[in-house]
C-alpha cells in the first residue's frame, strides 16, 4: 500500500523549490541561507576537510538549481532530501579520495617488497582495505531507508537520535531500520567471508550510536 502524501515539514523551504523551478535565482540563495550551514556541517563531518566539504555543498545546491523537480514531498522533507544528497555526494568524495590513497598505498606496498620487516604491516593494510570495500558494497545493496540511516551513522558518525532528527522520522523507526540493516549486513558479509564472518559483532551499541 502506498503511503499517503505528507505535508511539507517546512512549507517555506518547499515554496523556495517552487520558485527555483520557476527560474528564481534568489530562491537558491535563500535556500542556502536556510540549510547551508547544516549541509556544510554534515559534509565536513564525513570528509574531515573544509575545502572538500565546501565543494560538495556547492555541488548539491547547483544540482538543486538544475533539477528542482527531483524533490518529492511525498517521500521526504526538504531538509532530509538536501542532507541525503549531501551525504551521498560526500560519501562519493570519500570514495574518490580513498581511490587516490589506494593508488598511493600500492606504490608504498611496492616499496615495501624490498623491506622484509614491513611485509606483515602491508598484508594487514591490504586486508583492511578489502574489508572496507566489502562493507561499502554491502551497504550499497541495502534498501534506501536502511542505507540512509546506517550511512549517516557509519560515515557521518551520528547517533540514532541525530539520524532521526536529520531524516525527519521517529526514533523508533530509525532503530528498526538500523537493526534490520545491520542484520542484513551481517548475513551479506558473512556469506562473503567479510568481518561478520570472522566472529566480529555488528550489533549496534545500546547507547544509540554505532561508532
């Protein structure tokens, strides 16, 4: 059964998107004034770099200007929609940076071949990279709601209460989504020989955080 249409949680923000759709450039500036600081804080928390965070936020608001019709008030509030885009693009940026670091590590590993004492450390780093990729892959296969909740917690470092506030859904729903997502991750990673298959627990702590 389809969920009934929901009223915008922030009518002023929804009205700005209507103005953006009509080509009002000033509305983009007003939307940024409303959510820019929150968007930057999320991007900065994921990327740990002011410059990269600014690039991500700029990219998100440029995307809003180009395709304001992508917003669907039946699925999320404007704030949740914007922050979800920030989260997605910030994670993509992390992956790009990880790709750069991975190439650098390969060069370091090549040098380590001539240093026997560094062999064990290189092997451990290689295992860590494989596990990290397995987690990212499994996370990407979760249903969108579970992926959003776990992504904000895993990459953003937010607690369950903070995730609830960011996504605009009840805390109980966030807990349910995260628990279901963690269970699926355990199954998926266990079947691939990932961290869940080597005896490490993936259960979320009882304090509302998965840090």
